[in-house]
């Protein structure tokens, strides 16, 4: 059977995105593109565009965009393999039927069974280590210090991976071949080919799939070893009930479970993954997010909110107050304040919108532009509320909480919420355009100019000309793609960008523009060099005004003269 990747590439090359989208959306020609009413949000003025040459779509209203497969996945609410089949059928492209299960397929099934058995063996090994060895005694002491007695350790199947480096390997190698040992993720191979235990001097937490079979381990380092958390290469998610409490670490999850909340999910130091959310949705649609209150936790909370809301979850957010001068994670809070107090705060956790408004109020709200940034931080979440009346109520509440007195800003917020847009469209006097024309033009060249794209990318990278720009992440992604030597695919570049940058990239690619030339590229490079020199000159001048000592002052004055000569030569 042909590989899925090659089949998908073939279908994508032969498919006509305008024809496929046209079966769902009435499109009209508009310059180089086709335009229609967006199928993903309610609108009266068409803002949904399809580009026949680049084979991409983008809505300037709600921000959705991608290729023909992502469009069908959105419309049909299906996974990629089904979208591939649908697109192929619509375009009259035949794809190979899957063959009857071959001897290779049976071999894969036997291997999966063996891997599950191996993880069960490893679990027994880790438990014996924590129960009957001197190292295990130190691990038990650490757990007792964290409030976990012998019963809790046994209940959660907590074990210990010794520090020797090959203890588990010696236990398993007589029963399983080397290839299977390394594929399990329990055993690794060094550069010289020698096998060794992946987990060493770590407390182990078994991770089960929805069938209850152990398929991976999460491990926490003892002492200051790094990384703090280490997982098997592929580790799935956990469980459910009436609602799920979402926490960061293993200790958080265990402490919360012991507090009487067994329906707890640990995402192990990062925001929850899409695959975990899909599994979780089979058991509940209500989640309370309770990540650590540090910068990483805040970032993970916001990413998790986006993913959970996209899957139609009812989400609340619990931010625990500090304990003395310490920021409190669930583990610390329950140990210090008790299970009852934690359960009370969990029940009273505010809606995700209240949480986000509180976050927005911590931003600078001194100007109209600053307030618009705060609103644009909120809108991507608010626009996911399916109920129009509720969206309108939240728009009013945001305006009140952020004290948006500017009539234009209030009106734009209400309109954006009503139309389920994720960004404000403001008058020029309230907020400036995100990317300057020279940046937009260079981005377009990096995406399109086959003849000199690689040379352009090299010059931009060597001179660090895009560093510090609003569009830095877009440039970085395009430069990497251009220097790879392969054709630049807009959807691949967009996939590595955050929402704001992804939208900006699509907007730039859909702008009407003339064919790029190398002379124009050199002119744009010169403009960025001039801007860079002007910024450095301003910094040097500020340093001079700070009255530095003799040698430093002479160096600054010399640098100032160099920059002034360079700027004079470009004018």
C-alpha cells in the first residue's frame, strides 16, 4: 500500500480548492482570488477568500485558514484520513484501497501486545525497587515529605527507577529482543550503540490508556536532576467524571486525587494536547484548569483554553492564592490548607471569561491603542462562545471592566463579538497597522520569489535584519523554509506560527501585488538596514547622555560617527 503522505501529496496537487470549497460556499471572482461569505462565522459582508494558485483559503473576519484538507475537516467535522477520501472523491482521484491485513499487520499487532506486556513487567520492577532497595527508601522518604504515605504510593502504583543505568535493561533483555526494547521507550541507545535505561534516579508514575493497560511512564527527578519531568516518547492522557480538574504535574494530580477528586488530569508540565482533549471529551465536557501560577503556567492555561473551547468544553479557571511568599500549585495548597479548602475553591472557580478579563486588566490600559490590544487578547476566546446573546453580554461586561469609554472602541467590540470575529477592526487613529509596507513586501517575496528567495533569506539572516520587528516570527519561519531548498508551502509555514502571526501571513499573501524583482528586494533590505542603524543611533545617543566614563564615552562617540556616516550614505 502506498504511504499516506505520498497519496495526500498527489491528491493535493491534483485537487482544485476553488471547486471543492465552491460546493460549500458561493464564491465570486475578486482579483486574483475568489470571495464569499465565511462558512465558519456569521457575516453579511464577504471576508472569506480562496486563492487558486496557492491552493489556500483565509477568512479576514474569523481568521480561519489553511488548505483543502483542513477546510473539509472543518466543514465535515472529520479527521484527516476521511478528509483525504472526501477530497479525492470530489476531484475524481482514485486512492488505493487498504489491503487485507498482511503478515506484516499481524506482526505489528503482536509487537503492540509485547510492548504492553513489557510495560507491565517494568511497572512490577519499579514497584519492587521503591519497596525493597536503599535507593527506593530515599524515594519513599521524599514522597512522605510530600504527604504521600505507603497506601497512597501503592494506590497510584508509584515506583522508582534506580540510578545504575542498566538495572531495568538486565531485567528485561532475557525476555525481549533489542529492537523491541528500544522501541518501547524504556531503553535508549547511546552514540556508541550501547543500551541503557532511559529512566534513572527517578520516581515513576504509570500511565494507562482508556482500557486500563500501562502504555507509558511519567517520571519525576529526585533532587536537582534535569529535566524535572521525563515521559516515555509517546504518553497518552488520563480520565473523568462529572467534570475534570486539569493540573500540571504528577504530584499535583496525586494530591488532588487524594483530596477526593479522582477525576483529575495531569498534562505533565505543559498545556493539554489535542489528542488528550479528544480522549477526555468522551467522558466529560466540563473542565476546571488549575495550572501553576508562574509564567509557564499562565501560558499553558491560555493555550489549553483555546484548545478546550474549540472542542466545545465548558471551562473554568482556578488560580490559587499564594501561601506566604510562595506561589501555590495544587500540591502545596492542599498540603498547607487542606482538601476541604481546595474543593471549595474548585467549586467556586470563575468562568474562563472572568479569568481572562482579570488577566487583561493587568495590562497597560492608559491609551486607546493599549486598550485595543487588551481587547484583542480577549476576543479570540470570546468569539468561541456559540450563543449570540451570551457573546453580547460578555462584550458589554468587557467594556465595563476595561473602562472602554471610547465610543469607536466600544462599538467595534460589540460588532466583533456579534460577528464572532477574533480581532477588532479599528479606525486608523485608534490603532496602527501591524506590519510596515517594506516588511509585508519582503514577506511576500520570501513566499513567492523562486528565483532569488534563497539569496534574500540568506541576506536577511546574516544581517539579522528582521530581529525585533513585529513580524519577526513570520520572517524566521519563512527564512528557515527558504534556506531548506524545498518549495515554500504557505500552510506549512502557517502551521508553526501563533494565531496573530498566522493571520497576518495569510492577509499579506492575499494582497494584490506586482511581480517581485531583485532590485526591489535590495531596496527593501536597504530600508531595513537604515531603520536598524537609526534605532542603534538612538540607543547610542541615550548612552552618551547617561555621562559614561572616558574610554566608554570615546567608544560611543566613535560608534555614533560611524552610524551617522552610514545613514548619510543611504539618503
